[in-house]
């Protein structure tokens, strides 16, 4: 089964590496979240899909969870979930019949789109205070603010 999984990933040109004899790790190139790492694990009866999206929000947990629940209804094959630490992941289980190039391309595309489009929303809702502090710190020291460009609207106004 792992050979079938790897062949399908090769066919779609995915950037992946073998992780264990029953799993691979796929690197998906995002725009907001620069790299989305997605694990594909062959379980006894299904292919498990899991991608880390963001760590546990520092604030406004309920707003973050509500936003992710709203997004879940529009997703294909995966859903936002939290782990025991309340870190945010995309997770799903697929039948072995889904191990085709076309289906993996669709599922990995969904993981990429979901993680990438939600990333800045999660950061702004769940880490707003830290982002504002980072702006102040960088501006006070003349440091680059390039990686804060998506949050220009949170820049302190004098």
C-alpha cells in the first residue's frame, strides 16, 4: 500500500519524504503559511491525513474555534480539529480507494487551501496582542517588519 501511495504522490509531483514504513510527509507551499506539512499515514483500515496549522491561540479562543467551525462546513475530506494541547490541525480519514493521484491531489489541495487561507485569520484573532507587541518592538529597534506586512493594519499609530 505504501508503494501505491508513493506512486500517486510521484504522479502529481508532490514534495514528500518517507517517514516510516507506513507514512509519508508532504510539504505543501503556501503563501500566508509558507509551508504546510501534511502527514499521510496508512492505518489498518484507512489513510489518515493530518496537517499542523497553528499552535494554541493565546487569546480569543472562542472566536478562533467559531471561525474554524464555520470553515469546516465548506471543506472536503478534512476538518479543523485541536489536539490535547489545543494546537490546531486539519485532520481526515480516507478509504484506501482514495489512494489515487487524482484524489490525493484534491485532498492535498484542500489541505493547502484551508490551512493557507485560515492562517492569518487564526493569527489575528488568536495572537493579536503578540503581533501588536512585535510591531512595537521592531519599530523601536529599527528591525525589519517585512514578515508583519499582512498585519500592517495592526501597526501602532503615533
